[in-house]
C-alpha cells in the first residue's frame, strides 16, 4: 500500500508513530550523554581523592582554569552526580512511557490495517489514550 492510497487518518497515525520513535531516539541519546557525564564525574572524583589536601587543584570555568580546593571540587562534583542521577531517573520514566505508547500505537495501526477499516478517522479516541493526549 503506497502512501497515496492510504486514508488520511492512517497517514496521521503513522506520522504520530514516527514522531514517537524520534522522541524515543532523542531520549536514548540523552541517556547516553548522561552516562558519559556520570563516568567523567566518577573519574574526576577518583583522581581528586588520590590528591593530598595540600595539592593545588583547578576547575574549568569556560575556557580557563581556576584554582580551587580539593574539598570544594569534591562537593561540586558530588552535586553534579546527584543532578545527573535525577535527570537519568526522569529519562527512564519518559522512555518507559514512550515505549508503552509506541506499542499501543503500533497495535492500533496493525489492527486497523488487518480489519481493513477505512473509517478510522471518524472514531473518537478513548479518554486517556495516546491519541487523546499527544503530549503523553
């Protein structure tokens, strides 16, 4: 079945599905970036803990380095770790919701195509369904 022969409501469902897939891909990329940040934070903490309290330590501030203390840097990195952990939890929840929504969308499209229904656009989405709330 080519796109030209597809009823408009089915095209819309497929476009929504593709948008959900793109959103999922974006979340996966963000998760990967956060994981890299987490690893970097761990390495930084490991190196800082090896340093003695008298050692000079520096932190990045844009394109320059600023002298700091071991204690301050450890606190700063621990704070970043917590923030990263929170962002990771939020992304996990978004990923789970999107995957569930994708399953529902795929099932709806498959079921509609199998039944050969051509009046799908006339249906009103059930309250609480992904079609009812596109931001879900």
